[in-house]
């Protein structure tokens, strides 16, 4: 497997992770941070949905992986968010509503995380969560991207605005005008989206950008120009809150692990962002959809196929036994 | 290998700490009294030396070698849960569990000969000190089958390198001088350890000696480990500030 705890590579620079309580190869950690950072910069997503599974498959305990990746996602989103801010591509008004509801969601997410960990079903919920959300989002994204690629091939000009700007969501009460996004929508779907992403983000160790971006585009009809910047600001704020919540309730944030991933991620993201500007949005979406589906399949196989070992053991504290 | 230190520290010379009926005593020394976990820690090894000497003032006569030795090394006690996956609703999920209380977090048995070669009389004693036996000796909580889960726990612990048997782990350098080397994995549990040396002659236990050492996080690792538990809020906030700073710095450094 990738970077075993007892490594035997050529680059023997081991780093001891004080919270995970094992040592891993430093270059392996910075390397996966860099690759995932590259992809995250390219697609404008946090990258947590790739990083958390990679760490879990490398032998880092799931609670430490999830909590430390939340810290890494903060760093990965910061450079992106700043770059979008300079280009004035963020709707801060919309972001504020998303963030406030998102923090409540993150709180519930971390609470569920602790509860599931105690009853031994955290791994199952993480696997199922990844499978369901990555699977469904991946399929929707792929179909959508393939359709638009098909139209592009046919020489058809892509519409600048999505057809049917108003859907049933826009008929809900409590409407608010978001000037930057040129939207006049009910606050309810905004809050529900914000809270759901916060919940899933904290529970699964993902920024949620890959769910938030399509939700903002297809449900709220936020224009493509501000979608990525706004989603990055939301991811940044929610993951910052989730990091603190994980640190205070689960003590499972490994700052050294997070820092190694951050360094790789931040550097990778800069290169990814340059590539992302060259490629067309529909091409990017198709690629992202494929990656998302691959991760979903990996989790599906772990649930469906007979595991290598049906027995597992973990430490448990007296408080958890009661 | 490079970490192996040959500075011998005599940790105890309690001449009369042994049961007086033994005609011999064991003098032991460890290469390290404390194993430090710092940034570059990727496991370590520890060597224990020992010598068999006549007991001063013993009433029974001194027995000549050759001897047989068993050494057990026990880590700090922890609670562990063992879970079993079963296929339910078409997917594999954990649905059986058993909690083992105060199980050793680390347990190795090293011997100078094959365990079978130790004659039948002390075998009852040995049976209890075998690593596989440990999960059977502690209190459990849960409804699952104890027999099966205890066996699986020792198997899992052996797979992790936290439990184990090395039947030729104790080497005699002369008739009375012996040494043993202990490998500690990178995820070695932190806390106090106890090494117990059992001396056998023709299957009879003739002397026994214990020596302690500890595994500690030191320096920066210790600071991080303890502050995560003691000041979790500050620790979380610092992580976030570090993340923001790293992200910002990256943006500035790569701005074109």
C-alpha cells in the first residue's frame, strides 16, 4: 500500500506524527499534498475528498485523517480565495449566509463524528457517505459535462446563462437580493445548502466544494463567474470552524500532518490554478466528475467485497466505555 | 540500527530484592532507560544485558548452567475494542464487538530456547505469560464470543508488531552472560514498560528479576501531543492560523 507506517523507500526521511502516533515518509506526505493541491487548484475545490481517503488508505486512523485534512483544506482554500478576491469574483453577501448556516452544520457534523466513533460505525458512515455523495454528484456532473462537451463539438454556441433561470426554488418565500450574483432568491435554500455542506464537510473531512459548486449553479443559479470564489470562501470558513471543533471535541487534529499536507497543497494549488485557467469549464467538470466517481468506486468496493480482515481493533478510552 | 546505543546504564543493583530462597540472582542492565520519541522517530531498539550470579548468603547451593531464559516485556495497560464485520443489507459493516479492559498495549516474549523445550512443570506458568493468552486474562464487556474475539485480538496485535514471540531472542554470550534485543515499532505505545526475566534450570524457575523503562514523547512532539489535550481550543486556533498563513504565503510567493 501507499506509504506504509514502516516505510522502506529510498528517501528515508521519516516524520513522527504526534497525534496519529506513527511515523510516515515526509516526501510521501508532501507529495500527496502536492498532487491533491494541484487538482484542487485546477478545479477550484478543496481537495479533501481525495486527501482524506488517501490518508486512510495509507494507514492513518480515520479520525486523525478527517480532522487533519480539515486544517489542510483551510490552507488550500486560502490561496485560492485570495486570488479570486483580487479579481473580485466573490459574492460576500451570499457567502455570509452560507457560512453562518454552515457553522451550525459543522457543529452537528463534529458531534455526529464523535458519536459514530464511539459506537464503531464511523468508518462505515465515512465509506457510505463518500459512496453516496461522490457517486451521485459524480454521475450528475459527468452527464452534464458530457452533454455540454457534445454540444460544443457540434459547433453549438454555449449559452452564457443556464436555461430556465427561475426554477421552483426561486418561488420560495423570504427572498433576498444578492447583487453580486445578480440573484433574487429565497434565503431558505441558501441556508439549507450551507448547513448541509458544513455537516458533510465536518463529518467526512471534505471541503465540500465539489457539492457546493453544482448546488450553487443548478439550484440557486449563481453565475459561473462568482461560483468558485464564493464556494472557496465558504469552504475556508467552514473548515476553519471544523478544525477548531475537531481539536476541542476529538483531540484528533495532527498539526504536523496538517502542516506537511498544507505545504504540498499550497504549492500544488498554484500550478493547478494556472492549468485550470487554460482549460474550458466543461472539460474541467468532466475530469473532476471522473475523479469523483473513481473515489466513490473505491469506497463501494470496500463495502461490497469481502474485506481482507473482518476483525479490527482500536483503542478505546474509559469515557467511551462508560 | 544507528539508533542502537551501547551506553550501558546499570539501572538497579538491589541485591536483596529477590526472594532469598533463590540461589542465584540476575543482574541486568538496559541500553536505554528511556526511549524518546522525537521528530525523526521511526521505531527504536533496546538491548538488555544480564548476568547470572550466585546469591550472597543463600542457603541452597549454587546451580551451574546451562540455563534457559524467558523474558517478557509488557507495555502500559489500555482498553481495546475488537470489532467484527458481517455482511448485512448487502454491505460489510461492523456489527459485533467486545471490549477488553486493561490489556497490555505491548507484549513481547523472548526466550533462549524453543518454548516447547521448557519442561512441563513451569508450563502452567508459561501458559499465562504467552502473548496469545493476554486477551484471555482480562475483563471483557460485550456479548460477543470471548474465545473467538480474544484469539482475534492477539492475532491483530501480533500483526501490528505490538505482541509477539521470539523463541531465540535471548542470546547467551557465555554460560552466565546473556543479552536480548527488543524492536519497538514507530507506533510504540507511550508509557511505562516492565521487562521481567525468568531464569530456568531443567524446567524449574530458579530466579526472577524485573526492570523498567519508559517510552516518552520529548521536545516538540511532547509539546504538540500534550497541548492538543490540555489546550485544545488554542491548539485548534493555532492550526487554523498556521493554515491561513501557509495559504497566504503560498499565494504571495507564487503570485505572477
